[in-house]
């Protein structure tokens, strides 16, 4: 029962990550994203995965932790892509490419 409840918690928490990834992909900007927040979430998932492995309580719940970790990591990668795009847009605007 405890594993099912833990899986439900991790699954519910993880439902937001696909939406965040889609927003990052489509938005093409790092504005509104917090790298420290994303890294803290990823660190939490690493701690959860490590706790499962060290306790020897490897179960299907571990898959939810790993999937969520991968989604947040993908959002971190998109953060860096979008930060680069933000810099390119700023440079283009600075060079007179667009009016403010």
C-alpha cells in the first residue's frame, strides 16, 4: 500500500513536467524559468532514487522517479538552449534588427 501511495505522489507531481517541457520547447525563451529550481528538483529525484537503491526497496516506483528525473533534465537542457536563443535575439535587437 505504501508503494502505491508513493507512486501516486510521484506520478501526480510528475504530471506537470510534460507541460513544462512543451512550454519550454514552444516558447523558445528561458524567461520565467529558474535553473536553481530545476536543479533542486533533479537533486531531489536523485536523492529519492539513491534512497530506493540503498534501502533495497527497488520496485516499480523507481521507474516514476527515473522518468521524472529525465523530464526535469530535459527541461534543464531546454533552459540552456533557450538561454542561447534569448542571447541571440538580444544581440539581433542590439544590432538594430528590430524596434522595441
